[in-house]
C-alpha cells in the first residue's frame, strides 16, 4: 500500500460476493480509482471525502467495475494472459467475480502436453493446468475454461452442483458451443489435434 493511504474494509460485497475495500489517500486530491486486488474490489478515494461522498463514489466505482467485467467477458479490451503469473492473477479475479472468491488455486499455468483436454484441475493440491492451444482463442473462451477448472476445485464431478457454479458466467453456453465446434473441426482433420470437449 502506498504511503499516506488508509485502508478499511466496508461491511458490503460486490454483486458476486467479493469483499469491498476502501483506501483513503492524502496524496489523492480529486481522482477516484477502482480495481481488483487479491480477490477484493478496491476503491481508492481522496482522504478528505465525507462518508456521504465515499458511499456515492463506492457505488459508482463498483458499477464501473461490473461494467468492465461484463465487457471483458465478451472479449473486449483485454490482452490475453501471457505468463503463468498473469494467468493465475486473472484466475483469482474470475474466482472473485463469479465464484465469490471460494476457488483459490495453489497454481495456474499454461501447459503444452494436454492433447485431449482444454484444461485440468487437481483439487487435492489445488493446481490448474490450461492448454496453450487456448492462447489463440477469444478471451471469453479462455475465461470459461479457467472458470470451469476453478469450479472443479469446489466440485470434482460434472453434476448439477458443478454446473450451477458456472451459471453466473454469461458466456458459458456460447463458450461451450465454441469449444464443441473446434473439437468437431479437429476431429474431421481440420486441425492438428483432436480435443475432447464432452465435459465442457
């Protein structure tokens, strides 16, 4: 945290259940910012704001974060996670936004040895592996696969409880159809490797 900043957790959460933290900064004069950090929605405001101003700006900035999340889930305005560290950070954001921060992987990394899966998760040790074949796909598809594997840290199988976890993500059905299309095309020799998308 920057020097001169005072941080407090509000007794409220985002629509997705993530905790909200307000940071008051003496250095910040007029600007307000909001961002995701460690599964929390952080709103940075000037230290001199009244409680009424704080409440108003927190509401505005949470609305803005929500709109940004919806825009990013459609694949707009976001660069694909390049490194394992960035991928893990993005997974934490998705967990906070859609799973209430309950899925907390020990590691998330790109792998090149997945021939029949888009991703895999090991609940016992909290690890997630994502096929690097997804790198070229739209961000909303990558996000879906990440969420799919995050959900497996909470529910091992593909039962009703598992699919309920993915209902909050607006692109679930679209992404499933996309991956099924890719699997169909590759099984007909239109790609280099066949992908098993049955479980997605």
